[in-house]
C-alpha cells in the first residue's frame, strides 16, 4: 500500500494517514481525548519542572491539609489539592504518578508488542503445526488468571517498577499474538503477497515489508486501547497493596493509602481517582476515534 | 480446551508457589520452632517429597475435591471455598442482573434514537464508567451513599440489603460495555433488509425492535456477557474487599496477604474452573438463541 501511494498519481497529502488524520480531526470526542493524552504525556515528561514540590517531601504538621491551605514545602506556598497523611503535596504526587503510570504502560506495550507481533506473524504466516502449537500455548496464557501471576512474581521478586513491567509483559503478549495471527492469515492470501512471493522474496522480507505495514492501523488502535488497561491494572494491584511501594508515588497506591482516611480527608482519595479516570478516558476516546478514522467502513 | 487450561493453571500456580521465597512450614509454625518439629510437620504435609510427586499429589487431591489445608486458618481449603463461594456468586449474579438490565435498556434506547442528545450523553457516560476503576467507584459510593447519606449499610454482609450497593456498583460498571455493544449490534441489525420488511408489512415498532431486531443482535451481546464473567469475578474480588463482604475474593486477598499458599492455590484453581464453566454455559446458550448453531 505504501508503494502504491508513493508511485501512483494520487494527489499529495492523500495517503492513508493523511486521510485518517482528516477524519480524526472532525471527531470532537477523539480530539479532546488526544489533547488530554498529550497533556498527560507532557505532565509525565516534565514532572520535575511542573510539580510544586518533591513527591516525597513531608510536613507532619500539615497532615490532611485541605486543598488551598498554606504549605511550607511547595514552591508556591499552598497545597493546591491538599496534603496526604504525611503532609506530602497531593498534586505533586499525582504529577509524578503520571510518570510512573505512563512509563509502566509504554514499556509494557513495547515489550508485549514486539514479542506478540513476532510470534503472531510466524503462527499466521506458516500455519500448519507451528500455528497449532503456538495457538494452544496462547489459549492457556489467555485463560490464565493473571492476577495470581502478579501476586506470585511480586512475592518472588519484590515490587519495583521493573518487576511490575515483567509481570504485566509475561502474559500481555498473548493477546497481540492472536490478533496479529488473524490479520496475517488474512493478508497472506492477498494478491500483492503472492506477487512478492513470485518475485522470490524471502519469508522474513514478505512479512516485515509487505504484510506488517498493513497491520499497522489496527495495531495502533489496539495499543491505544490497551494502555489504559495497564494503567488500571497497576492501580488494581496497588489497591491490594501489591503495586509500586510507597514512598514512590503511583495513583494506585495513593488510592490505597487514602482508604484508611477517607472520612477524614475525602479529597485525598478523590484526586488520584479523578486523575486515573481522566487519563484512561482520554486514551479510550482517542482510541475509539482512531479506530473510526483508520477504518471508515467500521463507522457506526 | 478446558483441560489444557486447567493443567496449565495448576502447573504455573504450583511452580509459582515453590519459587516464592520463604518456607511454608516456618511460616506456619513460627521462626522459633525446633528443627525436629519442622521436619516432622514437613513430612506430615508431604513437603519432603520431590516436587513432581507433590504436584501429582496436588492434582490427584484436586480431582477428588481435596485442595489441602490452609496454613493459617487450619481448615480444609475446599470447605473454606464452599463456605464463601455462595456469597460471591450472589454478588456476581445480582451484579450481572443489574448490568444486563441497565445495559440492554440503555443500548436499545441509544440505538433507536441514534445521534440524539440522549444517545451522545449515554455514550459519554458509558465510556466514563468503563474508564473508572471499580474499587475507586466502590470506595466513593461507600463514602457517599453509606457514610454521608446513610442510605445503605457501609460494609459487611448480614442481610440481603447489604448486597444492594455492592451489586449496583459492580453491575453499573459492566452495564457500560453491554450498553455499548448492544447499541452497535442493534444499529447493524436495524439496517438489515428483513427489519425493513417487518416494518413494511406494518408491524408495530415495538415488535420490530424486540422480536425481530433484538433476537438477532443477541449473539454478540451474549458473547460479550460471557467474556465479562472473568471481569465480574475479579471485579467482585475488589468490591468484596471494599465492602468487607466475606466472599471468595476476601478469602483470596487474605490468603495472599498472609502468604497462605494452599489457600491461594485453591482459590485460583477454583476461579479458573468457574471461568471455564461460565464460558461453556455461554457456548450452550448460543444454540438456544440461534437454532442455526448446533452443539457439537
């Protein structure tokens, strides 16, 4: 498809991507989603510059200070969103929490997609007993209660960010494999793949240069829609006390901490939840819009 | 399909339990126990046997319904599961009822009134519901409806009334995905020729929607409901934890916080079985909904 757009006389700017971008721009919820996704990314990357305080600075005399009350530890002198049970600035912890959530989600995505795409395209392209064997393994992996695996691995290796990444990646690639396998199985029957084969290209070249570029659209959509899953997953583990351990901030462990003080300081539990929902919602809106834009036939 | 999954689950669970640092016997008896007692208890529990023998024993036991003894609670795991599972089943089923009732209604209305204000509003609302973590919603609902407004009991499970708020919280979350899918498939179906025919021959709109369109939209909807069973189970784990309901979820959470391995292993295996049975029921219901699909 790329070859075609480059060499035939389609007006400039009318590639698949340009077309999709035009459609996406018309979809208001998707644009709002995109803006918020970029905002969260920006906040995560520039957390050091944006946060009014260090996420671990404490002021025990300011425990549960209400939003807007004066503060000794923040740069602007107020706790904009209030203070937690150690007098730490909630806003700063949310800002640094964005970094943790996004790092986890993006690294997990990268690892699972690389493994998933490789395994999936091998299974889909070669078929036969290779496909049979891989598919059985995938079925078991997908039916496995992953929560247990996280718990086990956490007890075995502790719970730092790398361990969480490992835990989420270990099973996450199965879904991508299945997805890519299906796409490849469909595409390998198409005429341009047959043409490439007739030219004597190697299997690897056909898969990488001819089949995978055509899977890119659906893959991007599925990545966008699975990032919120990982973010929620971390929060869920943290809520059981199994996520990233304090004092390192994460939205999940903030919600976990806040539970004991909910009646005293409801805002402590509300803010990280709001941050989580807005982020997840933004990715979902953007992902939905992207899907409609990349494949107008699916327009509902 | 079910058997390799269950073998996989037992195997991975078993390996994990043995990779995890810490000696279960010392965990059970305390660090100050003398070595002879430890050796004796280890022998009694069969922990001195080679690992593959231990695994086969575990599987053989599980097939007979014997999942071993809980280290911390000193009771048979099977009995503990059987005591707590009905509570979880009640929560999950009432949540499912709430989810299906709200989901179908909202989905159908959205589809029939496509692009209306109501349609847009419900689609934003459902996406927000999907984006909200269930434990957070449960926590806030508990604070608002239990603590501030005092409409519902805050926690525990002493009467059916205690189950209402948890079921609504859990059900609402799952109603969102059902509503979205119902809308999509209904929109698909409404545009089909046979629906136009039904309208053309003068059938009432209600009959067209409910007996012509909805019946054919049900297959994908049932599929998504089936896929939600696993989410419903995990969701009820979180909901139980927040509302302090003594179900399977609370049991599992307690097991892992206390590192009670046989109990963890048992609850996970049991959860996997429930999941497989749920998927089987969904498969069977296809044949009922669509006579063209035969059970093989």
